[in-house]
C-alpha cells in the first residue's frame, strides 16, 4: 500500500488541489443549481456517501433507515465500482456518484447524508435537500473555517475561499456531535448556529461499543493473530507533507525486538492521503503488518479488537477511548503542527501529559506497567469528556432527530 502512496504522493489530495478543483467546477455548480429549481425532490428518497468509502457514520445510519422505514428509498453513492459492490453485498442499493444516475439521485433526494463534504455524493445536485453532515470524528486539529490551511490556493485569495466555505456550510441542516465539547468546535468550524449542531452521539462510534466479530475482522485483514497483543499505529494527515513518525532503520529493529519479546503485533495504518514508506517494517519482522484503508475502510469496526492505539492528532484517540484501553500519544512534530494547523486544546491537555516524541519513548511506555495504567486512566477520562452517550444507540438518536425535523418541515 505504501509503495502506492510514495509513487502517487504528488497526486494525493491536499487543500490546494481540492480548492482548485472546486473553483474550476463553478459552471457545473451553477448548472446543478438551475436543475434543482425544476426537478422536485422526493420525500421518500435518501442518498448516503462517505469520502473514506463504505463506512463512517453514514453506513450505520443508511442501514438503520432501511430497516426502520420500509417506505424510504435508500441509495449509497459510491466513489468506484469496488465500493458499489461492497454496498450491494450489504443489501444497499448503490450507484456511482460521478455518473448521471448519481447526479439525478442526489438531485431528487429529500435527505442527503455525508461525512466529509458534498463531494461524498454528487456535489452538483445537493442544493435544496435536507443535508446531514456526520463529520468523520471528534476534531482535535482545527478544521474548516477554524484553520487557515483550509484556504490554501494559488487560484483565489483566502478571503474569497473562506466566504465560499461559509456559504457551502450554511446548507447543512443537521450536524450531530458526540458531546458538547465537540459541538462547540463544530459550530465554529462550520459557522453554524447552536440549533443545527446537536449532541446525539456519533453513529460511527456505535461500532466501537459492539466488540463481537472485531477480532475476527482484524485477523481477516492482518493474518493470523493467535494470542498476540495488537498495537495499532494510526498517524494523521499532514496536507501532503511527509509523516515524521515513519521509523528509521534502527527504529524498525528496536520495534521488532519489542514485539517479539512482548508477543505483540504492530498494525500500521497510514492515512489514505499520507506520505511515508511503511512497507520497510513488514520486511523487518512478520510481526509488523499493514492495515491500509483499501483493506479495512472503516477503522472503528476493528478498534474493539485492538489492545493499544498509537497516534498523534487523529480522532481515532477519541473513538478508541471508549474501550478504556491505553493510547500512546506519539507526536514528534507537535510544536510545528500546532503552529501551522492549529489545535482546539493544548496537546498536553489532550495527551494528559503523556506525550512521547520518538519510537523509543513509545516502546518504553509500552514496557512500563505503571505507564500503561496511567494511559488507561487517561483514556477513560477522554471518553467521559468527549462522549455524552456510551450506550451504542447514537445511530437511533440521529435518525430520531432527522425524522422530527423532517416532520417539522411538513
């Protein structure tokens, strides 16, 4: 997977490329807006999509709507044929979002559910629908309107892009949040009023609280696990920059030694748009294995099967905190990242003061029972602060909220 990442790094998504694509598509947005004036939306039609593939909060909600409302016509809009076939295998009707059918389905749907942006469905047919934004994680790093890097572009000034982002976000009708802490961040990030961002719990986290089958799914992706402890390394995205957490040759050797004597496996989960060579580790030890998004798209489904998460600024820490298991906060570039991307709280508060800056620090914490105990306690505190609900019923609450608001529009 990382060979593909390195070879295609220049084509990876960045804010600058994304903004350029949107600006160059302005005529199509205009045509889609005109079409929305003459094509009526159907009250029974829902379309779903996710920028990371079949999963995130959109998938459990789609399955719940399909099971709960027999009259609803649910359609999953996929990025490619592989994703479309995966949706069909779950019993979800599906179409490619970039096709004419994807455009017509988006244009006629009364409810549109996304997890990243309007490009999760057919971005040119969204105007006038009831839009549910199930954002893909509790934000630690600043996002959208709160982060200056969002408006990186060589084609337009930052002020114009900010205005366009704000106008686009104004089309969101409901943005569920995991807690009031998360809701406050999402409100400023999208420039939305309090009534639009509501605390229901995040549907994507229901899977973390349902451990049945997670270990088997993890084993199907990684290979035999036996009785090994599973460590997951999941760094975040750096907008096209190289990942500073990629181990050196000496790091790989030390990691392999630790894994062998502790009967552990290290699953490497680079960000889908990340830049860095992780394949080297798999050649150093059979206990180091890749877990790319092309194999497991929805990471939350396997988190209950993981024993320890190692991450930097990723929202996976908030998700995994629901298990009350240790989280190692490995942030080699924290000063630079906080200064450029921006964080919603000091990193030391997020990490509980347990930050490490190199792989030696990671393995020392993993080797120390007292340190692991402190990391478990901090994990529990993160869950208590950032998850208002921990009952596995977030999807139901979101659906109830949507249904109530739709009824209020009648």
